[in-house]
C-alpha cells in the first residue's frame, strides 16, 4: 500500500521544506500522488525528516545496563547505595553485582570508594562502570578476588586509585578496569541478544533507524556482540541498519589486520556490516588520560607533568591507519584531547599521502579539545568530525572536573562544532550511549543552544550550530559515514527510513527543541514505532 504524508513540513536531510507532501511506494520515497489505496498520514503540523542515524553508540552495552544494576537515573552516594541495595536484594542468586552509570562529579575526586560499596553488597563482588565507561567502582570482594593490593602495579594503559599507603581504594581507571573485569562471569549469548533487542526498540522509539556500533570485540568488560547482531539479522529481527566498528586491540599491532579482514568478510547482511575499525587513541579529560599537547593543571592552577595517554604510539598509529585504509577499512578514532586529535589527523594525512584519495569515510569521534591550528585540517583531509553534542554545555562534570584542569585557553577550544562547520568540515553526530542519553533531539537542542533545558549559561555560544546543520549531521551525514547512501535523505528513490515529530522545531524557539517528541518511526515505509503523544 502506498503512503502519503500531508499537512506538515519536511526536512529532507539538507533543507527545510514547509508544506511539502511526501509519498512512499515499495519502501522508497516516491512522488506524493494520492490514489484510492493510498494510506494518508496527517502530520498535524509536525515535521517529517529522515530517520536519525547515530554515528557512535554502544547499544548492546546500553541494553545490558538497562537490565542490570542501572545507576544512570540516580545521583549521589545515598541514591546509588539505595539502587544497589535494591538490586542486590532482588537478585540474591547473582554471583557478581554488575552494571553501571554512576557519575564522577558525585564523588570527591571523582573516585568512589570500595568501603561505600561494601556496605550494600556484602561479600558479593561488584563491578560497576561509570557513565563514560572509562572507570569502574569495585568493592573489596572484587579487589580480593582479582588479587589487587598495594603491591599491584598500574598497567601501562590505566591507573588504580590508591590511598596514602598505596592500597587500592575502589576506583579503577582505563586499562586497570580489566584487572577486575576479567574475573566477571561472561555474558551469555542469550543475554546479548535480549539486550540488543531491547536497545533497538528503545532507539526506534527515539527515531533512530541506524547506527554505528563503536566497539565490536572484547574491550574491558564489554563482550563482543557480533554474533548477537548476526542472530537478529538472520532471523529477520534486526530492523535497524548497523555498521559495526571492529575493536583495535591496542596491545597488538599490524599483525591483527588479517584477522580483522577475516571478521569483516564473515559478515554479509543487508542490515549489518563490519567495514570499520575503531581505534581508541586516548582516554578522557576527567581522569587526566586524554592526550594533551600541554600538561594538565592541578587544582591550584599550577602546571603538572601529566599530558595524558596515547594508547597507540603516534608513529605506529600512522602506519596502522595507512594499512587499514589500504585494506579497505574505514577508521573510526576516539580522540578527546588536542594531542590525540592531532595524532589522528596526522595518521589520516599519512594514509592519504601513501594511498591517495579513497572513499573510506574516516572519522574522529568526541573532539572535546581541538587545537585551533587543526580545525581546517578536517575539511582538507576529508575527515568527518563525529560530534557528541550533548556534552557541549556547563554541567557539573564540566564545571568541577574539566575546566579547572584544562585552564581557560583550552576550555575555550572545547567542542568547536561551529568553527568546524564554518571551515567546511563534514559533521556527523552520535550519542555514545550509554555514556549519555541516546535521544537525538536532546543532543540537537544542545548543539543549537549550547546548553540544555536546565542550565542558564551558554557554553561558548559562538560554537553553536543552526538547526538545519545539526539535523543534517544526525541524518544525512551520519548515514553517509555508514555508507548507507540510500538513506538519510528524503529524495525520490531513497529508502523510506523516516521520523515524524509531533511539532515543527523550525517554527518554535530554539530553546524548545528538546520538547519535541517522536510520533512515529518508519523503516522502509513500515511503521516500527507509533506514539499517541
């Protein structure tokens, strides 16, 4: 049956087009002609736009956290302890208490203590990752089972929080998480499939029709979800379009590329591909592991000797990226600090010089601190800036854990989306869920306003985007990054992956964008979500 959308406005992936009618025939966009068999969808003054595509997300982990000890809705130690106690009481037979979502600013020094966890977990070991998944809160039982004490050295890619005598206090940063994580009972295939199905339904309810899963492989305590995707895809239950980013093991080098090729070639499905490799080049600013060109400040405003981490040697990164590009892989780099961003750009430039221009569609995600000298290089090298816009605001983490340690100059270099857009860079968008909310409208609200609904002060408003640019990043460009070229736009012949909003944000005030809600989500013309709101 044909479908015709009427009585609203359209954003076609690039332009706002009020009053346009859009038709669907055989799952694709077609001329808006009404017949006796046409199903009419009344937009009621709302907005029709391409389905949102999340260019950096961890849906299986998000689904698992929703099913486990989910701390994301809570804030503050008493609320965390209450949530953990309730979960422990409801799951007396669970060997380990696992989950996460706690927020670093809720603890002195951003480091929760094992003794506070012991009070509600008893002798059962507990492993709870924080919201950004760069640290874990563990209890005494977990430390004991893992054999971690004052004599345990920090791993090369991480740090154990310690007391004055060197004893571990209960927080593990970056690679140190694996010291305990390897002892957590493995997640079953059935659990992974259930988590993916739950995440997919949740994302569809937010208008997300496709995504790039930013880690497929064994990383920290995140199990490889490749087979879960294949199970759903082969059963016809994977409705989203997914590009999986294969995890680059940072303790190995180019010798892993043949294995990555084998893994890529083993996946061949119209809705699921694995043509990308994900490299994590640094950590995060809040625990001083983001790679910086200049050292961090301490709490008193003095320079330290710490410039963060480069998980992959910069020279090796250039060689690895060049080899991956030659092997046909897109490369997706996590880079938070200005040094890590520069190292990634240098690697892409090296690959271009060696291999020539290719259509790999490389991208760098997060981009918290970008040196002004590197802004123009994104367009020059055709590297996409993959933004997590929800972070570009004055929240508690920014005020307490970031600004004092970056200093005023680097603080002003954070999340320079406006400067990147003005330079001609291509912008894509993602959420990094479960690090932060997967709601595209919440992120677009911050991209346009540089604040959320609860904060008053704008975070460097000169870096704000207009609504059309932000929507393009979350639709057309993110689809392009995923090589899903027949989605992300409302054009004749494009696949009808669409979202209907209950209002038209182009006709409301910018500070009302987040109030919009998804009324319906369509994939190839089939409605997968419909709300009565």
